[in-house]
C-alpha cells in the first residue's frame, strides 16, 4: 500500500519480505522501517531486525511481523546540502541533478507528512479525523477537552454493557386508508421509546414535520397510566400491503457510581432506589457497615460480624426490645435485683416469698440430746427440757420415740409417736397412745406431759407404763401463721 514516499503493509506473522515503491537518493536518503502495533510504534534496526536490498527495494525481516501489526517503510532524506559547487569545476549531469532531486524528495516527504496530519474539513469549521482514531492523547483537563477512552472507562469502571430490549413488537399491514394503529395492552408509551418502520424504513417523529404522532402518550412507561392503549397515528395512511412495525425500545445500563456520589437526598427522592443496589449473589441476610462519615466500609454476612453490633445490643435495655411471643429459657440462670412484686401477675422476689412463708409456717426438727427424755429411774416426777430454744413458740409438736418395755419379750424395740397440739396453750396432758402405737405384746408406752417454757419444750413422765428405757428420740416443731 503506497502513499507518497512511504509504504504501509499489514503484518500476518508469516511474511518476511516487503518491497517498497519509492525512489531513494543514495547519498542523501535513508530508509526507516517501523512496525506499528496498536498505539505502539517501534523503529527497527538494520541488520539486527532486518536486511535491506536497495537494488530490489526489498526489506526482509529476520522475524515476521505479527498478525494485526503494520509495517511502515519510509524515506528520510537528509535536508543538509550534500554538494559544494566550486568555481571552474566540471559539472556533470549527476552533480547537477542530485541537489534538485534531493529538494524534490524533501518536498515529497513534507507533503506526505501533511497528508497524514489532522486537518480541517472543507468548510474550515471542524477538525476532520477522516474516520480514524486519535491515539496517544492525554486525558482532558477542562470541560472542552477531548476525553480519552481511559477516562471514560475509569468513570464507569465495573459497568456492564448496555442491553437493549426490543422484544415488544407490534406488526400491522397497511390498507391504504387506516391511519391509527393501537398498541393493544400497552399504555403510556412515548415517541422517544418507539421505533416505527414502514417497509423497513424508519419513520420520522420530529415535532416540526412528523410522519406520525403518538396518541395516549405517557411518560415512557409501558403498562401503567390511565385511559386506553397508546396508538400510532400516521399523517398519511400507509399504502395498501405496507409492512408496518412498531417496536418499543427499552435499555438497561449497569453503571458504577463514583465513591461518595450517592447522597441521602438521592435515596429520598428515589433517584437511587434500593432496587438499584446489588452487591452480588449470596448477599441474602448480609449487612452494610458505615463509618462516622456515613460511607460504607464493609459488607458482612452476619449481624455478629458487625463491629459494634454486640456492644449495641448489650447496651440496650430489655424494655427497648420487642416483647417475646414464646417461652423464654434462662438456661438455669438466676434473675437478680428483682423488685418486690405488687400486682397479681408481677414476679415475686425471694425475700418477699421468704417473708410470706415465714408468716405462714415456721418449722424446726432434729434429734434429742442423749438423756434429754425422762427415764424409768427418775420416775414420774422427772420434768426435763427436751429441746433447746426453737426460735418460736410452736403450735404443733411431734415426738417420735423408741422404747423397750418390761416383761418376758421386752427386749423387742417398740415405737411410739406423740402429737401435741398447743395452739396458744403452754401445757398439755397426753394420754398414752393406743392403736397403732400399741405393741403386739400389749405393752403400753409411757404417759407424758408436755409444756412450753418460753421457746423450749419440757417433758414430764406421768406414768411409766411398760417402759424400761428409751433407745431413740426425734422431734418436729411447727408454728402456723394466719395466711400469706
């Protein structure tokens, strides 16, 4: 491919030899070989990268230029004078031609460079890039600068390509008289989103000179709005048999918004709604963490992973949380610092319960000290204290005693139970117990008298009966209150 004093060839990864077509002045010109790949240009070195045959005008590479690259072979003429004319010297044709040829070569190279330079269009109103890219530019810095692809990609980094959905298509056939065609089932369509074609030719919807208008036009929605369906009305009825297509265009663009540009106002007016926020699959139940400036800092999978979640929950009072709707287990733990209950369904603290129980019943039990009970040797006149101070005046005293009776079978141990009801009295005469306490041998237990002396119990033996000795005694004393 030739254009002035240079040739451009496409590389294919196979071809080694490339033949240039321009002329070279041997003393004044040099051959420059370049390989261009994308926006990168490499100047090759003779012998190291290629060989040159001036006679056949052939550049031969040692390694074939890659597919997708371009080989540029150009002439670079020395612009300094090569001939010094001396008075009286002999002029030859070669000497006379060389200088003009050199100047012509320089002019050709300048002309070739200008032909590849960015130029104004014919009217001189705009720069004409001739359908080619502009490469190796710096990023624009002011509003009127040309932006680079890198700047644009940085602005929309992470965005998915826009997708256009033209799946909503209405097809009609003209009859030469019908002007209005209804888009059944769809309301609120507007001209910017409709693509109307007649016989595969896109029709104009310009306000100044429209080919068609839209009736029941809305704000661009396609299912909402009041009234009937949207309609396309042609100024002139399409011809009989015309193929009419109406497409409703929808576009989806996924764009990343630069950091810090989503504001509370944008969320409030739905400029950015929750439906527009997506952090990818597996995000169900996740939480966003924010710093003190309101900027999101992390996406965490569980509430427990939120840096201050545990602290915030622990600092909350129970009355600030929702009331439970099911049984609550305390895992065998105590409730402490509970106030005294007042209403019927209030909880009762231990001190309150203890006070109530103390008012209702007091109990004490234990075994008697050895020799406390009056024995057979002391006779009916003995009267002993059989308990230490009880801490209360009992209403009920129960004594269980085992004794050995006199007689041939007296070695058998027998049990007697004495139940004494005081209830305000200080002494009670108790007849010996019969029935359950009557032994098979007919032995009678002693007849005892009990009395209350302060908070101690005294016991006096009134009759020995068939009594020889005590073997074991225990007691229980109880006092009853009126009520809780």
